[in-house]
C-alpha cells in the first residue's frame, strides 16, 4: 500500500513538473514570437532627432511631435498660451506644421488655433466633426480659412484615418461623435515610431475608453497621454491595464481649481509602476526617442 502511495505521489510530482515545464516553454515561445514580430514589423527609427514634447500650457493641452524635420501639433491650449507655443516652435526652427490636429472643440484644447494658424503654414488640419459639437465653431471656421488661404487642407477625423510624420505612423483609433459629453468626442490618436508607441487621448473619459476597448482597438502603448488632465472620470483601471504604459503624460495647470490630476488616477498609475510626468511640476516634458530607448528631459 505504501509503495502505491509513493508511486502516486511521484506521478503527481512528475505531472506538476511537466506542467510547469510546458507553461515555461509556452511563455518562452510567446516571448520569442513577440520579439520576432517586433523585429520584422517595427520600423527602424531613421531620424535621430525624433521626439514628443508635452508643452506647458497651464490647464490645457498642446503636444509637439517632431521627426525627420517635420512637425505636428496636437491641440493648441488656450489663446493666452499661443505666443508661448509660437516662440517654442520657432526657437526649434519650425516654420511649417505638417499636421495640426485638434482633439475636440473645447477652449483649453483649441483656444489658440487662430493665432497658431496665422503664425505657421499648416499643410494638413484635422478636426472633429463640427456638425456634432454643442460648442461654438467660429474659431475653428476662421482657422480653416487661414489654412486654406496658405495652401493647406482641412479634414474631419474619422476612425482608421492614418498619417505619417517622419518616422511616426499615426492612426485615429476612435472619435465617438455621438457621445453626450464633448470630452468623450475627443479624437484618440495612436502614434507608432520604431518599436515604441504613444497614445493621445484628448479629454476622453470612461465612456470613450470603454468603447475603444469594446471596438477591440490596440491601445497598448509605451507612453499614455492621460485623458482630461487626470480627471477622476477617466483612466479607468480596465483601460489603464489594457494600455499598460511605462510612462504617463499629464498636462495640467499648477494649483488648478479642478484638483487635476486626481489622487485616484495617480494611485492607479503608481500601482501599475508607471512613471508619471506632469507639466505642473516639470514644465515642458520631452520624450526623446531612439531605437534603444525613450529618454525623458524636463524644463525644470
């Protein structure tokens, strides 16, 4: 009887050991496949001077992308920061914006659009559907006229729309114009460069995040621009888990009256081990991109 018990114990131990070995092999194979896929399908970064810079525009958003001598701007902040944005871009030798994208029709994201389109030639302006907004559109219309006058074109964003900028390949993952809240109508853009990816969410909150996940959008990213300045109404646990970012970008004003970013969002990011970079603490934050790494540089 004792020998049979020992025999059964040995069999169980052997089966457990075999199961562990199989799971280890599966993990190894999966990692290997991922490595091969990244090698085969991710482009090498050709331009050494490629970066994403989150500009300090107070309680608003404005993000500069640069690669291969080409520049794109996502949002323009409020009007009072337009001169600061202009000085920053011109100090870098930028005279033309190959792309200007406005995520949604709120003043803290598009308030500076008129002076920016007066100061720079804009080749391509991408905006949300102005027929689906509850906000005034006069600034947008004036900016569209400025762009067309200088030989550029204006387009309404749609899901799946793609664009390139140097080594950046960008795709609109979502723009849910039927949402009730203007924030959730934000254009959500993913930018891939080499093996790295950035996700720009405008002011998207949980309803837009949920729809992205339901649509099966590839939201996994290395750098996540936190939606709505870190509001408690966005960056849900489910969405953050799906994104799994190494870095978080938060654009917000020092001592803002909304208490952005909210403590619950900061806690979620910290629990996931995500590095947090904020304009209210660091000023302009630049993510310098190479084939090997993403390096972070701050103004302060």
